[in-house]
């Protein structure tokens, strides 16, 4: 374990460089730069709020906040896993030249997405202030669901990064999966409108539990339930353990397939 820690500390400057590079590439030739990370969810919130609040007449108090909070959680998972998928393939030239702990390439994509997540979280806070919504003290507990989300996304990202090296078709199919997953996550709609069988399916989605926890502390002033925390802890630990196992089991063959 000490060797892994020492290795991580040794390559920490490289991690910073990778994160900086990922952010620069994403916003290259963009006039507003990182500011788009704050504006994008706001624009999407406005459009979707107008469409869905009038089309479906959802009876949800502060629907724009309900929608924005859902976007923040799901978009982070989608962005993190999608970018992690190509982390190894995208750095093939560097991996072939020198020894670098290969998990750093996946970790850099996750850290880059966390920076974007903080900008989106800022947007949520600004909207809450603009709408004069009561700011509950439970807001300080928001790092709990966010940490679960980051760890879970890292685990899934490690799995995707490893298997994409061998099966490139996953990069084309994954967007279909995330589209289906979005509709199986209560980002737009309330759980109350779902039939019982579909509600069970949606609740089985790990992102749903984290999203409910996030909304509880941010919007409703409720403490995360013990059951929700235990479920999130189990699912996150499982995702990380499986992710690390799959990644380390396959990393020695990366150079043969990239």
C-alpha cells in the first residue's frame, strides 16, 4: 500500500498537467471558456422547465430547481464515464513511450469533471438565491451525495476505460445506454407519476438513490436516510472494487491493443 501511495505522490504533478490539458482541450477556442459550464445547465433548465412544466403539468414545487439538480447529478455521471472511456486510447502515444500509472489518465478525466461539477453546483446556488428559495442548513451535507457520485463514476469509468481498449464499439453504443439511463433516472419527472413496476426499476438505478439524497439536502432540508446512505455506500464500494479489479487485470495488455 505504501508503494502505491508513494507512486501516486511521485506522479501527482503529471496528474495536474493532465487535468489542465483536459480542461484546455475542452474549452479550446471558446470565448467564455469554463463559464459555459455554468451557463449550459442554466440554459437547459430554462428550456426544459418551459417545455415540461407546460406540457406535462408536473405538480412539483420549484420545478426549475428540481430539474437543475437532476441535470447536475446525471450530467456529471454521463460526462465522467464518457470521457473516461477514451482515457487510455486517447493517451496511447504517451503510454507507449514511458511508464506512467495508467489509472492516472482515468483519474484526470474524473477530476476535470469534478471541476465542471463545482461550476454547475454554483449555478444551482445562484438560481436558489435568485428564486429566493429557503436555504436549509442541510446544504452543508451536499458533499455526501457528491462524494458517492464521484466515487461511483470513477469505478464505472475504470471499467469502461479498460474494456474499451479491446472493444472499441462500446464508444459508439454507450450514448444509447446513457440516453436510456437518463429516462430511468428521475431528472425531469417525479417518482410519483410512475407505475409501481417502473418505480422499482428506477429505484434500482444507483444514480436515482444519489440524486434523491442530493435533492433532500439541497432543496427539502431533509437529512439523508440511513437506508439511502447504506445503499449508496454498498453500490459505490462495489463499483470501485470491480473497476479497480477489471482495470488492473487488463492494464498490462493495454499497450498491445492501443
